[in-house]
């Protein structure tokens, strides 16, 4: 089971990025999928989740209205569209699956997003 | 949101000794209809993503050494590491998945004394 995040990088404040999370060794379609971020050297913060069909999403208040989670089960891939990026969004972004509202396992290696001018 | 508070923030334990990490939730995470505590523990080593250790507060994930154990119910939980090994140096997080948004404790850094 492996998850690989990509799409991170340096972006200016107010800019946009789209992160991807590709799964190998298992099928994402049976799982809820989550994004969790971690400021380097700091703790974990749940960002969003999407149900297995892609019909229901939830977001942390700090990203609501700016971030959009989606999935393409045919491509076995999860996405996070991030708009209106702020300096405080700088973090490593991890994706992870769960069986509905359960624990997260396994986690991808993460992709670093840096918001700076 | 449910606030998860871990204690201590850091601790140093001698090799072969026991480490105890506490996690307290601001609301119960015990779901009465199935009598399950919606609480997980993760281990994060430097430069690595978190790794699941314990779920349902006390069920050890497959492959996790049996020196790791979880206990507690309702709002108070404990992660115990018996006979501490050098490879156990890490930051440990608790997480509640009882209610959205899922929330994590601030982390406890475990070092060797």
C-alpha cells in the first residue's frame, strides 16, 4: 500500500496550487480520503475529507471556501485544489485513507507547500 | 471542535523503562451505541509521516510491537510503551475521530534519558 502526494512547491500569497495523491497497491474507491497538514516542526492539523463516492466533503474552518477536495476513483487519485493561499498555509500536506469515520492509515510521504513572496 | 490535550509535551525515559503519555479530550469520544472509543495513537519519527499504532483506544495495529498499549475511556486515555527501545524515539499524537473535524493532540516528544 502506497500513497504518493505531488504538486507542492513555492507559491506567492493569493496564489493557487493543486495537490494530487496517487494510490498504488490498493483501490482508493472504498475509502474516505483525508488531507492533513503539518507546519514543519509543529503538530498535525486535519484539513479535509471526502467520502468514498466523492459526494460529500468536509473542511477545517481555516480552509473552508478556499480549498476544494475531489477525487477521481477511475484514476485512483485524490486532489486538493488550494486557492487564495496564505503564509499560514505553509506546511507539509499528507493524504491518508480511512474506513468512513475511522483512523487514518497509511499516510503518504507528504508534499511541502510554501507560501511566500 | 473537540480539543485534545496531551501531557507531558516531552519526556525522557531510560532504555528498558516505561513511558506513559496521556491524552485528554474536551468531550467524550465514547460512542454509547457500540461502546467504542473513537481514539487513535500515532508515532512520527523525524522526516517520516505519522504511523498508526493504536485504534479504538486500545487495539494495536498489526505489526506494532506488543510493548505499545493503549488504555482509557470517555475523555482520558493513555499510551504506554513498556521496555523502551532506542527506535521508539519519536513524537506521539492522539487523534479523535468521533466528530468532524477530527482533531489531534499537540504531540509528545519522547527521548532517551
